[in-house]
C-alpha cells in the first residue's frame, strides 16, 4: 500500500484534527503535510490542532501556524494535560464540517492515507465510521501484544468487532455523532465511542493503512497511569451496562458539545 490518496474521491468539506502533547518536533511538519495533501481530498477543509497542555514549544508553534494560515488552521489549548480522550473530544467539538477525520500528532500516519478512508466512505453502503487498521504496526512487540489483548477484551465484553480499536486514523460522519455521549477522558475514549456508535446502530467499517515508526518525540500511551485509567474506564462502562444498559449508553459528555 502506498501513501497516495486512494481513487478519485474528493469530498466537499473535511475537518481534520490531531491531538498534540509535547510534539514540538512534529507539529510543523504535520501541518505542512496536511496543507499540502488535503486540497486533493476536499474542496474545503480545516485543520484543528489540539494542544493538550504541552510544556515544550508546541503551544507557541501551533499559534504561529494558525497565524500564518488563518483560514485553514485553528488551535485549541488545554491549560493542562487532560489526557488523550479529552484531546480527541476537543477535536470533535471544534470540528465544523460533516466529515471529521483525525490522526495522532506523532506523524505515525500519513495525512494522504485519509484518502483511503474517504474513498471507502463514498461507497454505496455509506458507512457512518471508517476506522483504519494498521497493516504493519511499527511499535515494539510488547505494545502489539497489549493491543491484541485489548482487542480481544473489547470483543468479549462489548461485542466490538474492530480489529484495531485504537488506530489513530479514523473518519466519522458528523450526523452519526449527534446524541453520542462518552465518559472517558483517557485512552479508553476511542473504544467507548465505537461501542456506543455500534449500540446506536451505526455502520462501522475498516480500511487498512500504513503505520510508520515515530522519529521524534516520546510516546506516552504505555505509561502505567495511562493504562490504569483505561482499565478503570473499561470496567466502569462494562459494569454500568450490566446494571442499566440504556442509562450507561446515555452517560457522559456529548461528543459534539451540544
């Protein structure tokens, strides 16, 4: 698979966002890549940077990028590090268009590969969510093992048949997100969102994308505090769904901030 956009798909409007926590070495390159690539994917687009309480030069660089590209780039700042899920939530809440896509800010995905997701979204079945899955995962073996166990747990306890739940390359229809509420502000956010979209009857499909090694910055997803928070959120949702499924599915903050 190449990094070129798949097929002739070019949508009318696209919101693209990415969370960034201490990504000073990546943010300028990622925004430049998006500005170069997105015109081939959408007639009109926006780029939303979510600075999740960075302590390096990420906030200043993000502001400079927005000032240099005021019609294309906007920034959301968190005063402190709220967590990955909270950063994704801010991205969704600040996206204005019908199609909303995100990747992470670490440049382990290519913006051009959103073209594969957009092409799949345009097929006759009109899915509500197109989730990428990493064809060749560029992570240490231990993280791959954890990911496989996590996928199995989500399938067993929630019936979620997504092979790569936390792949940070996804495309959503805004209309599918209306009324969806998510409680997690941490690493369980993506799984909870997909579980609730599936429960709402939305159509979820998958497309393979390439995954590239991180070349700058430091990953935080394997920190014990991050893992522990995800475990707590996982069991909180599962226990609440056993107690009262309808109430559990309605619990949390609106994805779109409505």
